[in-house]
């Protein structure tokens, strides 16, 4: 059975950063390749904000693993970009040897132990934003995130070295936990690409009017937005869970985990499996909100879920 979500960016498509487009060509000619995703953001958001020009103020260090190159952004995050992707409470953290080592080890783990996952990250991720809360901000930090409005860029914090969503938290940091969170966001980006290029949902579907799926394991969070998910959000989550549960299965079969890493992955797997089965069932009950292509994707997801 074919993979539910595309694993490649089609040449010449909107998301092809090498295509012959005047704005993309101009950025490539001046050596501003790291700003290319922000040029796509201008087209998607349609606010008139020159996100690519703002992005050119960002410096970036190159991180290369297994032939894949990533731009690890540095400097101050422009407010115009932070406002659009809900990062106004965050700042880019200082680049240190420890953080570079953690990031490199996480990507290396993906390339060696999870080649299919690494191929997805390599294809759909170019920019890395390692952020932390601004001084004085009193709120719980994100673990990792990505925004469909900003293709190819993923966001994560120090928490991504400790936290396996939704609820597993380790007192000890691990590059393997960071590896999972990088795969998590790379998978979200691949799903966003697919949804934007293919009709997955039925004519007239809207997140604003979508039926809601109750998420019991988020009940303690106190925010209604997290306790009841729209169909498209649940679809994203089901695709991601399928990827991450396979990641956790692979890790649990390895013999190089620390006792803490093994216990954490086992806990996360045991919690994630009933969650993805529940989401899968709820999506199938709401299949009339999917296009014919979307129904095919649900069938693929069902097959993947049954293999877990």
C-alpha cells in the first residue's frame, strides 16, 4: 500500500525552491537561499509583508548531516515574522557547541536508525529555529511547532530534548527525544504541503465550521481549543502519530538506549497507540467531510494504524 502522504516535493510545483520564479531566482542570485521559504510565505499569507526581506536579516549556521543541509537561524527574529507564526513570546537562543552537538546527534540518529523519517525531514525541512521564552514571559514553553504559512521551517525549544508529546517528560535530556520532535515537525510540514497541493477535504469544508472531535487526553489543559479538534487538525495528528509510533517501535527494538530513554519511549508508545486508534475511528465516522482522495488517504492511514 502506498504511503499516505507524499514524500517528495514535485519539481516545478509551488513548493519547489529551485523552480524558475522571479522572486526565488533573485534570492538565489544574491546568495539568500535561506530566505527562500519566506518568499513562499509571502504568497501563502498574502498580507503584503515582505517576509523574505525581513528574513535576510537572520544569520544562519549550516548544519550538514548525511549530505543534507539545514539553515540553523541566528540573530534576532524579526517581529513581522514572529507575529505571523505566533512566536512573539520567543527569541532565538544563542548558538553554543552543546546545542550544535545535540542538534547534530539528533539528525544523525534519524539518518542512521530511521532513514525513511530522515528522508522526510531532509525533503521538507530547510530552516531550524531553536527558540526560548523571552525574559519575563510567564507561560509554558512550546516543545516544537511548525506553521503551514511558513514552509520548510520548524521551531523547537530546549524542551524538545526532554519532552515526547503529549505527556512524557524526562528529567534527563536526550538527542533521541530531539530526533523524534524534529521528525514530528517535518511530518507536519509534509502533510501541510500535501493538503495545499491536493484536495483532501470535501467541497465547502472549513476548519471554522468543522465538527469537533473530543480529545480526552487534553482535558486537563484547560483550553477548549486543545480539548476539541477540527477534522483537519485530527487528520494531521493521526498522520503524525503513525510516523512517531513507528519511530518509537524502532527505538524500543534497539539496544543502545539508556534505561531512562527506554522507559520514556515505552510510556509514550503505550499512550500513543490508543490515541491514534481513537483518532482513526473518529475520522472514519466523519469521512463524508473528505474528498475521494481524502477517503483514499484514510484507507492508507487505517492500514498503517492496523500495523502498529
